[in-house]
C-alpha cells in the first residue's frame, strides 16, 4: 500500500458514528427496504410499508452498495492517522447478529475489512515513512482477547493460567490488562497470522462452551511506539472491538413468539447501554455515578467512552422490514453514542521521561508491597493486583533497543507454541496449500458458525485408507489419540470414525461415516439433520452437513467437485433441518399424536382457530430441540455429580378457564394467548416426581445457557462440591422468576402454582397440560 503522508490535526472530542446498511440476504428476497439514506441522514420504517418513517442523522451513512474501501476510508483511515499522531483510537462494531459486523471488521480474503486494510497501511508506514517528521523507529505489538461470561481469555496464548486475567486502570497510563500476551509484530503477515490464530481459538472455545451462537466480544489492540531522531517518544494504541450480537430477542418462527435473551446472555451489552445512556445525558458533569466497572467490557472501554481516546462506532443494520425493530434499536443506541465526549490527548515523552516514569512505578511497587505485608491491610487482593499492574507497566516501558529484539524473539517462540496448539486441535486453513504430506484433493471437514468471523476457522483433513479419521474427546480418558479432538456436550471418548480412499473417490463413490459410541455414552451425531444410531453408517458427499455433539457443525469439502449452494451451507440451514427432523420424528410417536389430538380438541372448544392450533404445534416443535439438549445437559451433570437429584425437562401449554365459551355457545369469551412453558421435574423412577418450576418458552434459551455454563464448569472439575450444593437446591432451578418476567405472565403463574403432575396429558380441566417430548418423564 502507498505510504501515508500525515500532518498533525486536532481530532474532535465527540464520538464519531458511522452507520452501514448491509445488502439483502437471499432469504430476504422480495422484501421492500425499510431503510433509506440521504447523505448523513437515515430514515427507517418500522411496522410495515404504511408506517411512518423515523429520521436520524449521523456522521456517515453508508448504503448497501458502499464497498470495503469506502468503509475503510470513513472509519479506518482516521483511526490510523490519529494513532500515528499520538492519539489513542477505538473502533467498536455494534449491531444484531447477521447485520454485517464481522464482515465489516475482518472481511474476507478477497474483500478485506477494516482491520486487515489498517494493518497493511500501518506496516506500509513502517517500510517507508513519508511524513514530514518521520520516525527513526516504529515498534508495533498486538494483543487479542475475548470476553465471555465476564471472563477474559487470551486468544494469542490460550494455555491454562494459574491466575485469571483482569482489567486494571492506572491514573496516567489508562486501562490495560496485565499479563495479556503482547506479541511483537514486524510485518502485516505476522499480524494477520496472529489474528488468524486468535479466530481459530475463539471458534473452538465457542463450541466447547456448548454454544453454537457467538455470545462473546473480542478486542484486538495494536500498540505503537514511535521513536524520533531527536529522542522524542510517541505512544498510542488502537482498540478494534467486535461486539456480540445486540439483539434482545430471537424469533422462534411461525407463531412469532420472541425469546428474550439479550440482556441476560449478553449482560455486558446491557451495562454498555446503561453507561452510554448516562454519558449521553451528561452524568459525569452532574456528578452522577457511571457504572464502568459493572462489567469487564465497559471497564475495558472506559477510556474509549470517556477518557483519552478518539472513538468511532460502526453501527451495522439490516435493510429488511423483518429486522426493522432490531435496526431501530441499533440506531437509537448509535444516537446516544454520538452525544458522548472524550478527552483525546497526545502521549509524547522526552528522552528522559520513560526512566522517570519507570522510577515512579518502582517506588509505587515498593509502597504497595509494604502495604501488602502490613498487618493493617484489609484488601490483599486489590493490592496484589495493583502491584501486578504496576510491574506490567514497568516491563512495557523497558521494551526498547535490545529489549525490543528480545520481544521479537519471544514472539517467534510463541509462534511455535501456537502451531503446536493448532496441530492438537485442527490444521490451520491458511497453510492448506503448503502442508507437507497432504495429497492434493484430500477431503476435509470445515466448520460452520452463525458468526461469519468464525465460520471456516477449523479444518480437519480426512485420513486415507488404511487409516481412519476418529472423532472424540481428548485427555487422559481417551482410548487412543483421536484425529479430531472435540470437547463438549454429546462428545464421548470415541464418537465416530470416517473412512475414505482414493479408489473410492475416483470411482465416483463417496466417503462413509459411522457412529461407534455406545448408547450409554450419550454421543450425538447428525448427518444432514438425521441422527445416527450406534453402528449405523452414512454416505458423505461434497457439501454434506455433519453435527458432532450439540455444538460442532461441519460440512464436508471434497476439492475439485464444485461448491454447494451458499444457502445449503449456512448455519441457518443446519438449524432448520435439525428442527424439521426432530418435529417429524417426534410426531411419529403415538403418544405425541394422542396428545396433539387432545390439545387440538381442547383448544377448539376454548375458541382457538385452526391457524392458532397449527402455530402452537410448530412452536412446540421448535422448542423441542432445545428441550432435548437441556435433558442431555441434565443427564451429564447428574452423572458427574452422583449426589444431585435427577432433573427432567418437559414441554407444557398453559390454558386459562377464562377462554372457555359461555353456555349455549352464542357468545365466546375472547381466547387468551397460549403460553408454552418448560416444566422442570425433580425425581426418578424410584422417587415421586415433583414439579419445581415452569419456565416460559420465551425465557428458556436464557435458562438453557445457565445449564450450559453449569455443565462446562462441572466437567472442568472446578469446585464440584459447590456445584453439587447449588444444583441440589430448588432455588437454583426456580430463581430469577421476577427478573425473567414470569410474574407478569398469567399462564406461567398458573403453571408454577399447579400441583405436581404425574405425567401424561391430563384432562382438559387442568390448567397445565403436558406437551412433552416424552409424555411421562419417568
């Protein structure tokens, strides 16, 4: 890229907001646009073509036809320019899942996003500095972290740590994360390799947490140190943040019921909204407390939102009417962000200042160490963290001259560790054409995720005959090392094996996969949405979709046989075919047919029409997939903690006697909205079943995430006794009902107060009727 010729400028203290509209997706064809732009003005229509248009104004508004280069010139180039001038910069992408955040930030190999373009321009300056006052030396380090469930994870060095990462704030140096890996980068290729590694680690971590949905935030930080011929040192940083999907609700399909998951699953986004709302109303000037430290994300973004930073928000929205409510929510959020004021300033040091700062930090560490050993201290953890933070700053100030050469060597050593970690988990995609010993045309498995930034990050080559590709867990419990090591729900020691040979491919036949896990091992394997039983095999062709366990989605790729249709390999297609198969297989069960027949008659008697009854059946089918996963989680947790009472989840519907028609049938009372609930039963074949709670269907995904987290912690063997005590308490299963909104739902209240129901679809007089996947939980 051409070298930059930059002149000093005074950036605005107001946050910059750029709104980008993505193009229509294939599934949205035929819809009219709900968003229009005119310069920096944008209008959105919520509620259909006849609804009124709502107006907003931002710094930039990019229509769907604006390319990646245009986006970079609007948001990326100013951040780089300011960083070279000594100002800290932050870019954070915000919007619902599927709005184009990840594509805007990272892009693809053929159509690079903001970060890759920024890296190439930055290292272009390193190679040829054309500024009026060029630097004699320019050092760049990169860190890459993920925030999940209020925990910080180092994506550049994911090896186990004795201490968890934490956010620290220094009065002069701002916010940073001590012990976070800061890799020295000497070229754009180095930096892109680090980003690629971090994306792969993030993809495996996502699925190991039993989640097919990306619910984590990632922050890539570039730190620049410029040394000038006169001895002056200029320091700055660029924080590039890709936030998790901002949607507060997820549509469940035909009936249109919305599952409220955003504020609970991504509580950090909820806190971010509170912080920005307070800042936009001038809370700091009024002396009102702003809860920056209420979440790791907002604590990390303290400088970006109110301190020493030039801040840019990239708001990504969809043009479709079906997503208009979420797009409006994003625009309202962006409207608050543009009111935020920061305090950007240049960080320049004279030749002597680093040593003076180093001496000050050494004195600070000595003082804190004295306080730590003093008998009067009541905050040992806080003081220990302050010491670690000060020592981290000391090391960063020492990175100059020979120390920088050592930092480069340490990064080279880290690269070897990273390659070893990748080989243990998967083979890196960017080296596919250079892998020694892998024959051209070798088929492989490629992961699919709902987050475009994580799709295609994991790649596993299949082994030719006489070898087989085995899939299962790693660790000491493995019978033998598996070729594909996966950890998570539904992945036993040895789940499946795949066989293929050159002769098979050349003869036009396909690869075969077999499920080898026993029935008692609770292994789950789906091929094109259909589950395989133990010993059963299936043919694999190019584009075949495979789900290992509950969270690992892959497609088969056979080079040279053409690409499948894009819609066929989308994550949405995976989910749809799994749901359709679950509904079909469940409806083949005679007990379920009897139950559906009884519901239909009862609902008709209460005044519900044909469409409403069909919508209810569709909704139950969708929830059924999640209930199946929830029961699998409960079984594995119970097996790991034998002392805890067994719990079974069931589906039910809540009806109200107010919907019964009046005598004579001349006037019917208006039907009440149907409430689908998830019943939580405690007991076993030996014990009497007891109804603990009834979770509303719209809240189930949030509750399911509790189970996923509990499962992950229990299987990590982190404090088994604490989890055994928690899960044995009814309060853990019933808790947070008011926060979930159950207290305001008449049907749910009716279900929660119903007597323990022994199973089976009771009479129509019951207020709670079972719609269970297994009608008798026993």
